[in-house]
């Protein structure tokens, strides 16, 4: 009897777990997925609809998502306000124009902006403004934050802050909630610097792998697949802040950066090659800085070969980096023919964002979203027909908080489902600190956000206090958006 009781207890421990005070059942084991023609299928050749969500802002910090530091375009006005020249800064901004991160570096833009500021203020005002700006420069991206935290609080203090964020923003509860909404996978963006230091490349440490291991384990516990996404590569594959640095974009101009990315992917593939939970490797998020398809292909071929040395089977996802949006009607398309390159088990991915201003439309912007849907479906259909691979819409959103922005999401999701395409909106959760509202997050912090930290001034304890507030239990499900997601994740395949 005692042995039987022990066996029952052991079985119970294997079948149940506790998350946030709730007893949960382990999910059935996941199946390996593969590519067959333009479909993603399981071992029985059944088409599997891949419908997921992005866990943005977790292992690749984008400060605007958890609202733990202001972006530069909010911090600079704060500095101007503190030095008494906010009106003059606003006038200078009108003359200078908006910062276009695709074509200009942030440093060059600020030089132009500050030259206009100087024309509008007294020498004493300008000196005070510039002194504070130089003392407390904007935290443009994750690398700026990391360096500042280490400078102020040392290695141990910085690690405490990063650990607190990584252990709070996403937990196993988020995987449970994602499954409850009908998603069958999560895309996990990550930063290369959680795996290697720039002064010791190729020497990997456990920090990043530890969190990927958690993500894979938590996903498996709840019957979710995981797509691993290198969101920020060494050298930065685009000039955008979500690579970890704003205005760099040197990845495609330096072979060493590409070799480092390939080696990192090899190490990741070696670790997860036998785990069916990891349905794919998303090689580079939005590789915009490739000058053309030859640059793009060379780098992706390096990464593909490195993975296939150790993992011949796991699906590999490759993104266009908005190249198809630049000239969407070019008959030749952008993606190369994978068969000609010897690539197998490949999925091609496209991102887009659909903005509409309801003030200038008669239907609250829905016509704009419908027009956009026609465009992206035409692009995706063409690339699928050309390359004979599955298509995956890895990031997209209508961004706004108007009812027809949610209706617009239904337009896109319905269109993708009809085509049998994989999809994952951006993003899972979001701190709506300005109260304007959006659908950036399925879960949002909608109460008053009392404080956005200033990483130059706030104490470590104050920063940790703000991070503690970002637990998902403090966020609310955006029910109209969630209703669309539930319906679209449940729709049958084509």
C-alpha cells in the first residue's frame, strides 16, 4: 500500500504543477514539425496551423514596452523643460523635422536639432541645456542601459536589475495565459549579449541559455511550441533600437559579426536539436541593413550551414527585413530560391505594421487596413508561389486604440488563415504609461503609471520597485482584442 501511495504521488508530481497558486496539468508531448511544400506539418503529414504571439521586451529590452526608461524623444524634452527651454526645443524640432532612423544616425540628428536650439536661446540657457544633455544622455537602447547600470551600480547591481526584469516581465504564468487564448506557439526574441561578451566572442556563458531553457520548459508544460528569434545580433542587423543599439546597423558590412551569429546559432541548435518544443530558429529579426539580396543571402547561408552541421531537421525561419515593402510590385520579389541554395525545411517571414488615422477616414480607418491586407496578401502569395515555402507573418499590428484597429486585426488574421499562413502579432504585454491606448499588448497595464525611471538618477531600489510592478497579474486582458484572437486561433485551416 505504501509503495502504491508513493507511485501515485510520483505520478501526481509528474502530471501537475503549481503556477501563481493554481494547479495545472502538464500538456501532452509536442510533435516534431517539418516543412512539406508550402505547409508546416507533423509526423503524420497533418498540416499544423502556427498561430502565435511575440513575447517582446523580455530577453531583448525595448524600453518603451515595459516603460522602465523614456525613449530619447521623450527624455530630450524633459531635459529642455528642466533647463527652461522646452518651447524653444519644440520650435527647433519643427524646423529640423522628424528623426528618420532608416536614413540618419541619432547623433547626427541631435547635432542638427541642437544647432537650431542654439539659435533660439541665450548662451547661458544653451550651456545649461547641453551640460545636462551630456551628463545625462538619452538611453537609446539596451546597450546604453546596460553600460549605464554597470557604471552606476557595478556588475552585481546591474545584474540584480536585469535579473529582476527577466524574472518578472515573463514567467510561466504568461505561457499558461497564452495557451488559454488559443495560441499554439510563442516567439521569443533574444539579445546576443546574454550569451557572449564583445571582448570574448565565441565564449558562451549560461545566462541566456538559462532563460531559453526556461522558455522551452514552460512552453512544453502548457503545450506550446517556441520559435527562437535572434532579435539583436552582434554588429546590429538594422539601425533600429530593437537590435540593442540605435543607429549602428553594421552586421552586413562585417564578416566577423556574421560568423559570430552563425556560431551562436550553432550552439543554440546543438542544445535544442532534439527538443520538439522548439519548432524553429528565426535567424535574424528584420535584417534591414542588408544592401541587397546578395548581402542577405551570404549572411543567411552562413547561419544556415552552421545550424545544419549539428541539426539537419529543425525548421529555419528567414526574414526579408522590409525589402519587399520597398518595391512590393517588383516581379522578381526578394527572397532567393531555397532549392537553388540547397536549403531545406525553410520558412520565409515578413513583418508589417498598419497604421490608420480615423480622423481622416469615414470608417475609422478600417478601409486603410483592408487596403493594407490586400497588399500584404499579394506580396505573400507572390513569394510563396516563387519560392515554394511556407509564409509566416512574424510581426504585425494595427497599433491604434480605435475599435476599427481591432477590427483591422481580424481582417489580417482572417486573411492569413484563409491562406494557411503562420502568424504572430506584436506583442504580448505592454505598459500603457501615457493613457492614450493601443493594442500593442494583448495584456496591458492600464492604471496610472506613477513613474518612468531615470536611469541616471533613480536609485537601484527605485528601479527595482518599478520593475516589480510589471508582473502580469497587474495587467488587464484587452477583451475585445482577445475575442478576435480566440476566434482566429480556433478557425480551421484552409
